């Protein structure tokens, strides 16, 4: 009963997701790819994927080949999968990703999983779609370093297999737009769902353990995580898709001076320039400001999804936090003070046992495909649990600095109902 209501709630709430995403809904879309996992709504998928960008089998196969082909880079050493490894949660597990000639960028690689639902792409939202996102790394000087779209097209057209497959899939010779469309089609088949949490929230009360259940209550209460990482039937991403300054960059940046310099350099609307500034220069830590040039976006980065977070370390836009305990310590003390710190950042007052419960909950967001890998990764994190560079218990517990108000925890009598809108009817039995 509860699982049925869960699915019904997703369908009903998907119209709200459409308004939030700003994507038009096709009047009569093609059939959704089969076997969408629990937690990924068919209605949400139809709303998020325009009918003219539907991932047909042929287009997906071509996109997967391109995604894994190092020949897409100027020297044949880097592919999309170099930084987004399909076997390792679609990330590279490096603090900052490396491109051709082992050049290191300024940003950590976000996962591709569920990227089809993102309102914008990249940590600063500089690309409006998966297609536009796919184009930029190929031309970025420190990623794949191709000189121009024309060079890429000539290279692909000169490979007989690609010349034939582009003709078969798109009915024409290779174009840069079609290359991006194929990669995006492949990415639109990479879902994150069917996690233990999805089964728990659908009514399988034993799908997660006691510690994780306590963590779920903390997530929606004392931990304040649902302020930015809320999950609902309309938005199962664990992200508000907004941009926040949580104080990560404040460790190393004088925001005011750097923003003043950047304002004179950034050309509004020049996405390629912003892409290069974000990955290559001292302006990277300004985040969303590079895109909007608005003061309240200084140091702000997009709220990442929490799905598969146990399999996608290290964390934050710069990969500066190695473990989930580091992440919890950062939030527990209220981040790092700076003039543009998000108003929602304040101490949490979580005990060590509560932090452990929060981490246990986050582990339940892992897709079965990555369960074994995530278990291995969390073993490594637990081995580092005694090294806590972000820990500041005095501040977190209110014994120094600004005290702040602690949030209460919800009642755990029926934890499956906590924080989810439209999933179950109160009193409904599984």
C-alpha cells in the first residue's frame, strides 16, 4: 500500500518539479526507457528530458563510446570517463581532476548520476543543459585541450567508424552539436535510485538499520540538512539545486579583493571564458559569481546530490574534505565565517554518536550498482576517522563563538514519513 502511494505521490508532485526545473513538458513524449529504478519517477523523467533529446538505443550506444574514447582529447590521453569513471560512482576520486599532460584543475568532478535532472550543470551552473556541459571539457585547455569544435569534428569524421555511426544515428556527417547530443543521451540513462533508503521510504521499514533511522531524523531536525538537501516526491535528488556559500573557500580566499579583480575580467555571457576561469585561475573560488557577477553569489556553489555519496569521495567543489566525518565536522561548527556565508550556516551541536548516525543514514543512499565499491570506500574513510582537520567541538557545542539555536528532532514513531511530502497517507499500513 505504502509503495503504491509513494509512486502516486511522485506522479502528482512531478508538476511542481516541472515548474521548479523550468523545462517544458512534451505533449506526447516517447516511451520512457524501461526499468527506471525505485526513486526515479517516470513522470519526472518525461518532464526533465525534452522529446527531441530522447535517449534512443542507437544514440546512447554512440554516446557511451564517445564518453569512453580518449581520442576525443587532443593527445589521446583523456576521455570523459577519466574524470567520471562509470565503475567508481562516475567520479575520479581526486580532490581536483586532471586533464591532458596531467594538468590539474581547480574543481572536483561531480557525479554524472542523475545529472539529467539537474537544473544547471557544473558546480557554478555555467551550463544550462547536458549538451552544453558535454561541449566545454573537450575545448578546455587543461581538460581535453582541443583547439576548436572544427578540429574535433575533423578528427571524428576522419575515424571511419564514427563517420558511419554518426551518419546512421543522425542522418548526416559529424557535427559538434551531435557529438554533445550523443554524450548527453548516454548520461540520461545513468540513474541513481533503488537505494536502501528508497525501499525504506516506500514502506520497507527494515531496509535500513537503527543507526540510519536515527540519522534520518537528525537529517530533518538537529542536523538541518533538509534545508538544502531536502528530498520529496517532486525532487528526489537530495539537492535544492541552488547555490550557497558554506565557507569552504574561506579557508584560503580573500573574497572581497578577488571579486573586485574578477568583476573587471569576466565577460557576461561568455561561457567558455567562465569555464576557463573556473578551472585555471585564482578566480575559481568565487563560484557562482563568475556566472552572474552578483555579490550575493560570491563563494557560492551548487548543492550537490547526496545520492551515492558513500562512493564519491572526496567532497566539496574543491575536493578538500576527504571523509563524510570531515563534512559533518564542517557543518557541525557552522562552516567558516566570511562576509558572504549563507545565513543557514550555524553550529549544529551534534555529538559524536549523532555524527555517526548521520553518516550511517548517508550510506543508505547508495545505488546497488555501487554498493560493494561504496563499502570499500567507507572502510577507507573509517580508517581515517581519527584524523579530523575540520573538527571544532568547542564551537559546535556552543562553548565559544556564536551559539545559534539548535533544531529539534522529529518524532521517530514513524520515521518513513519524516521529511517526505506526498509519499504516504498518515495512518496507512504497509
